[in-house]
C-alpha cells in the first residue's frame, strides 16, 4: 500500500517519484510531471517518493518520528 496525499492542481515539486502503473522510479526536475517509461500523466498514480523539505508530508508525522537532538 502506498501512502498518497491529495495532489489537486498543485505544481509538482522537484524530487523522486514512483509511477504506480509501471513501478518506475524517476527524478522530476520541472516541466510536465509524466512517467518517462509509460508516459503516465495521472497525478494520482505518480507518487512522491522523495521530496526534500515537503511541509505537506511533515504534517503527517508525529513527534515520535523526529529525532530529539540536543
């Protein structure tokens, strides 16, 4: 199961994405978000795999997921 966040019409951010349709991982750096393998453009099937400092992802975490630090 893949955790999915609502995409809406939000501009896709630079990062690594996973295409649920063909299971291809790819880097997106700008332009139109589309899988380079199967040309899938369905934003519900293009899941952000790694995006640095994504505030929408961080609100899903609890304090237990963050390190305690000094």
